C-alpha cells in the first residue's frame, strides 16, 4: 500500500475500497470465533514486531506537524512510542478475550403453521469509520470490527496519514497469514474532505458510518450522510446538586466530573445548585474549582452569592449551550428539582446527567425523567465509558437513540437476521 | 383542528408541531401501561362512535380523487366504510393486549467500585411518520407509538388529508379524556413536499423518521434526512429452487411468493432455477405462472428451455434490478447454489430470500450466507410480516441493518437508558 493514488477521484477510491470491503464481508460473516481471534493475535504480534517501521512512519507525520505548527497537545495525541504500541497491541488482546456477539440466538418463534423462526445476531457488514488524528483509533476500530465479523473502511485524518498507511499495511500483512481476507481492512488514502463526503453516500456498500472526532466532523457527517449513521460525541453534561446533598459527596463528584479529563464528552459543563445548597456552599465549591484551575461563569444569583473573591463571569444562554471540553464551568442556581430538569431538557445533549442527593425520591424522579443515555445518582458522569461499564472495549459513545445508546461495546456492531425453516408453508 | 393553516411556512408548522410533540413526550415516558391502554381503549371506542363524521370527511377526499381521475385501486385504498372502521378500531384493541416493551430491564451490571448500572428500555421520544394514502396507517402508527410512550408527528398524503384531519381530531378528542396529552399526536396539515422535507431536518425535535410508501417517497427521505431514519420497503426478493427440490414443494411456494399479493415488498420478483430442476420442470412452472396471470421474462437459457408456448420476453440486467410489485416475474437458470448466491448478492435488496431444497446442507449454506432480513428454507417469502411472525402489530419492515431489521413490532419503537446508582464514586 502506498499513497501514490491511482484513483481518478475521491469518489472512485471510496467506491472501489468499499466494494472490496463488501466482498470481503461476505466471507467474514461465516468465520468462527477461533479464526477471528487467531487473526487478532497475529495483528497484536505484528504491531510489536514491526515497531521500528511504525515509529519511522509516525516520525514523518510528526515532522510535518511540527513544521506546520501543530500544537504540542495534538502532536502528543499523534505520537507513537514503543510503549504506546505495546499498549495498542494489548488493546487488541483485550478484544480477543471478549465473547463473540455474532451467532447468538435472540428469539425462537414457533408458529402454529409449523414455521420455525429463529432470530440470530449477524455482523453489520461494512462499517465506515471517519475519524481524526489519533492513530490508536485505526487499530481499535479494526480489531473491534474484525472481532464482530465486519469489514471496515477507515478514513483517518491527514495529520496521521503516514502512520495510518503503515498501521494498515502491518494489519493487512498479519491478516494475510490468517483465515480473514486482508481486503476486510480498507484505508482511504486521500485525506481530503471530498473522500469523507464520498463515503457518506455509499448506500448499498456501507451499512453504517461511525464518526469519531470534533463537533465539525460529526456535524458534517450527520448533515450529508445518506448511509445510516451512529452519532457520537457531543456532551453537554450537567450535575445537579439537590437541597439535601452532603457537600462532602457533592464536591468530589462535581470536581471529578469537571477536571479529571475536561476534554472528553462525559465531562461536566454546567453545575446546577439548588438555592439552599448554594446559599450554604457556593463559595466553598467555587473556591475548589478555582484552585483546580477552572474558569467560572455563573448566573446572576451565583455571581451574587459567590461574592467578589470567586471572580465569576456572567454566564449567557450561549454559555449554557456550549460544550467547552476545557477548564471552564457554568454554575447556575435553581429553585427546585423541576427547574433543574427544565434546564437539562433545554441545554443537555442527552449524554450523561447526574443528581447528587440524599433523597431516594428526588433521585428516582431525576433518573426517570431525564432523557439521556446515562443518568447518575451520586456518581461522576465521567463513568460513561465502555471500559467503566465493563464492556472491555468501546467503538464510541452513541448520543442518538436508534440502534445503540451510550457506550457501544461489541454487540453494537451486530445486526440480526431471521432464519425461517418451513416444510412448504404458503400464505393464505 | 382545521386546515386553514396559520403557519407562515411548512418549516414553521413542522417545527411547532414537533416541539409540541417533544414536550408531550416527556410526560408520556413516565406513564403506566394501564394509563396507555385506557387511552387506546378510548381511541378504539371513539373511532366507532364517530363513524358518520369519519365517513363524511373521507367522502370529501374520495370525491376529490374521483374528480382528479385517481385510479380505482387507489380510491379503494383510501376508502373508509363502517366495516373498515370497525377493523381499524379492532387493530387498536390488538395493540392494547400486547405487552408494553417500555421499562424492561435488559442488563444489571455490578461494578467492583460499587456502581450499579441498570440498562432499561425507554421510548424513542418523538417519531416522525411520513406516508401516503392509506388512512389506516394514521391510526396504526398513532396506537403503536402511544403504546410505546412515544409522541408522533404524522405527515400523510394529500389524497387522504380530510380523512386524516378528522381521524386525528377523533383520536385527540379521545386522548382528552385520558392521562395522555393530546399534543402527543400531531398531524402536519400542509400536504406539500416542503412539509415532509422540513421534518427531515428537525434534529433535536424528532428522534427518528419512519417512511412508509413507494420507492420515490423512501428515496427522498433517505437522501435528504439529517434525522436518523429507519428505511423500509424496498424488496427485490428471490426464490432459489435447488437441483434436488420436489416440484410439488417448489411450485406452490413460488406461486404464493409471486401472486398471493404481488404489490407488497415481500413478494418474489425473480425465480432462480437450478439447471437440472429447470430442465425437468420449467415448462410446468412457466405454465402455472402464465395461468395465474403472470407476465414472464427469462434469461436466454430459460427462453430456450421453455420453448415457444410460454412466450417469455428476454430479461435484461435492468429487469433483474427492478421491483415490479406486479404480476411480472423474471426467471433465471443458474448452474449452482454458488451462482444463485451471487445473483442474490448482486440484485437482492436484503429483504427476504428463499431456498427450496431437500438438502439440509444446501439450506444451511443458503441461510448462513445470504445477507437479508429474513432467509427461508421451504416457505414462501410472503411470511415476512409482523403479524405472521407473531408480533401482533407492525410499524413497518426495516430493510436496513441498524436498530431493527425485518418486521418491526413494538420493541422496535424503544431505545434504552443506563440508570447508574452510586455512593460517591469518582473516576481515578
């Protein structure tokens, strides 16, 4: 594989590679779990064995990034090291030990006319992944898709192109020694937006597109795809602290939700405080956030209650509707659980929402009524994650309601098929 | 409700009604099964009680149709009679007795850190239905959505506008005496294409759009929706008769698949005959199809084997790719199961596919390898239907692989939510 493309257009490349993936998918669907696991083991070994090649290819991307003025934080996400490659290979081995979700019987229906209908799980077919700079996504997506018997068309970001080319070369090399067809892994080598846009229209060749990345990437996929999409990513998450909450419970949960890793979708953007709790504890909460390096914005009542020391900016409607993914927090005082629910209904993205309360009744009302993938009582929203849920792996966190919602483990990469056994039944 | 719209644009109407539905959805989600069933019982009773009003409204549509030269078959689909209204009300009562799929626990996960994660089923939220002339779809969709705690925005065809306005008036009138908010049912009164197109972009207000209707309607939804869609409808279904098949088994199955109701998606468009079977039985099969009023197209070998009497036209590639939904059938001779699988892979729409064979081995290979929602051994493809599967009701037949595949009963109208109970857990 090399990047001297022979294709006449981005569409031609996407179509050709998706067609090859679809052809491979037909044979993947009938492989045994052992065959798939053997292939994954070969992949894990090849990644470690071919570390020098991977580092060399990665260095080309890093060099280009440094020359182009890429920020240090992005370069760090792009960078491979021998330790990181070992970690990526370890991730593949974690997928090997997970149960294979394909071939399970979900239903047996015996009809009066003698028809025996069995609903079984099957691979989705061909999955399109559109993502940005982190090269580990290339291997994660490949291993999750192959484990579930799916072919995959990968389209990573231009910043990681040389790394991705080499990674896919290594992975396909490993598949060549396995029962899995190397064509099951396809990498789009044209990193222009046109190549992603071409993928979005490949109905009949791609069964689903999963975008992973920033808001602009996801929005482009949602707005332009005719292929079904699983939306991931956007998270404006709230923590609501009820009037009866213990500050010793509320503060660590709020701090963790905000600062343990602010750049991710399950971190908190807005803290809602019941008026009585705020009157007693706002200065303490605000001080702790400040100390953790958090810039604070507050509603008018928050600003008043906090006094001068906390240096709040006044939060606007726009602030409440913003996913900061950064050390910035909105605080709003509400007069009731009802008002907190209304705020979350208006500004939440239905990702992860938390109530801190000593009242089981308030907790039940919150968990029943908040419409979100994950609703928490007395725990940090940061736990919305496939690994933290015990799924062992994650292809993303769905923020839509169709097909899969919340952290998506291996079962989210399957569909179903009805197998019907008859003995001549016709419909009357 | 009347059709003197006060909206300034199709978009304004769609947005306003979807927003009202979303507001209603919040209260629907927490209703009990009993409350929902009581509302459905009121709806069933009101439909029968208000039959004269419904017939009068329907007559306006019929009159307009007759004046506009609408074909008799379409007028028949549009027409309400007292008996048909009783049948529609009976359909609502059948939904009442079905189990409520909302509130079921799918998983209990106990984490080592003490987090208790429960995955429960919840309503999807707000469902957009875009459909054509049959007024029974209005009531079917409303009852299925309400039973599952969903609000619904209905957008039927212009031919049934007066009937639909009256139906929704009757349904909302019934809801006014129930625990369910009448705003849970919304009907778009502007039957222009612009109103459907506006619905397709209502991300955040609609959770899913389900199109029901002809190919052009479905294609428009797929190509223009940014809201997630469940694709329904297209069916190029095949019956493959293996070399060892008993003609006494094969002929009734093929005939039933073709002529029992040719206008629907699970009827057969192409019959694939193994060469040995064709050599022995093609004239008999072709004669029986002719006798049933089927126009025949065949591959070159079919035409040769059949002789002059059957009057085959030569089938083109285009014919094999066409969903006739009519008394027309392609017949193709294949030399092996493998060639049948290739034909189905190329031309099938992954809906319903059948093999007729005495060989369990051939049947297994076919059922394993054909990628379709429903794969049959020795039974007519006409059984792909929610009622025939024992689901008691059906909102449509999904032809995509995400979320739901094949006949969609009540569970297809639900999503899930993770409820997480902690005691102060934060992420390390």
